[in-house]
């Protein structure tokens, strides 16, 4: 039996013990140390109930808001229109914003993190999913996006943070770009082997415009006459031919994204089998950190025994091939 099969069976037996219950809190600046008392939580654990309305009758969401994003040509126009709805109904405004993210190429992470949506990021249980989708639409360069999130005290962290301090980050949201290496199902609990990826770029020259080519031939001829010894006088003639060519082409640099392994791996647990979460593909994964688990080759009592992070996958998104900076 392989090490991965042993790990997945061990996860099935101890699944209940790994359920996370810690609430998310923000971290200050770029420090990985997180205070449990004095930090404010932007994104609550799922599922999180919305604040009760003052009225006993819930305000209905207008049906047209589900296709709200299709009305606008650009994401900035859509976000501005959704923000304008906050004066009448924050629920309608949030529904409209989600439609903007789903129906347009929404890469405006700065607008999403603005003061206008701060309250919604704090109380909406699906706020973390929206952020993960926007990060994927921006190309899935996770480390840079996490830095921006931390500037706004949004408590979503990286896999390296959780591995370094598992007790602090247990139960919190993690965001990572990962490739599915393998999928196994034991007792109807699918477990995926995730290999974290980092995004790099390679430059290439792409021809643009017209290519011109010019060739020229020069011919020089002449004759010589004189005494050639025993043969008497004679005339010698000949030609000298030279060729020149010149080619001009216009090109622009193009950058292609390449993903490379970071050396960090994790086990992710799904609630049910998902055929779209397939091996060999990169995804931007939003997950909850359940802690570290000793691999089958180690002993739980050994401090230096090899351990793998265990994650509960909340959502995943295919990254866009172009990275937005």
C-alpha cells in the first residue's frame, strides 16, 4: 500500500478530529504573528449567519440583480453601479457585486478591498470565495495578492505561514496556487494530493507589422592588356560580382506564465467527488487549514517526523493565463 493511500485512510478515520473551529482574525502589516484578542475579523468562518434585519420581513432580492453584471461593458462600471445600490439595500448591492465578478473579467481587487465593501467583507460568509475568484481572474500570482490582502487586514494566509506556525493558523483561510497530483476516495471522502506552484514568466519575441528584405547585386568588369612572356602580348578580361542583402523585422516582447513547484505539498479534503478538480491542472485554491498530520513513514511521537498540511477545500478556480500587476 502506498504512502498516499495510507494517509487518505488515516484521514478518513480521524476526519472528525480535524474539523476546524477557529474564527479568522486579521494580522497587522506583513507580520505572520496573529493576535487572537485585538485583531478584527473581516471574513467569518463558514457558514456564518448574516446580521438580523430590523424588520421581521426579509427584503427580497430583485431577480434582475442575478444578471446584473451582463448590463455593463467594463468591470469598473459594474462595480460603481453595484456600490450605488448600497444606499437602498446592502444585500442587493452585494448580490450585484457578485454578479459583476461572475459576469465580467473582474480584476479590481483594490476596489473590492476599499472602504465601501469593508462591512460586507466582515459579515458575508461568501466574501472569501469572491476574493479567491478575483485573485484567479488576475492570474493567480498568490504571494503578491496576499501582500495586498494583508495591507487591508484581510485574514487569508499562505501555505508557508501555516506550515511554519500550525497552532496559530489552524482553522484559518489559506490561499494557494496548486496542481492536483492525485485523487483518492476512501469511504466516500475524496482526498486530493496538492503540489503548490509558484508563477514565473519567460520572455519571447513576437513579430509584429511587416518584414522587409532588400537584396542588391553589384557587378564590376574590366580588362588588362600587356606582355605575357613567351605568348607575346595578350588581353585579359573579367568580372567581379558582389551581393548584399538586408532584412528588417519588427517585434515586441511577450511574456508567458510558467508554474513551478515550490516544494510544499498538502492533502486536501473534498465533501464529494468533483470531476473538474482533475490531476495535472493548476488551480487557485481557497481552503481551511486543519493542521499537520504525520505521514505514514513517520512516528507521531517523533518531533522531526515528516508531516503534511491537511486542508478542507472551500472553493477552487482556474487561473487566468495573464497576470495582472
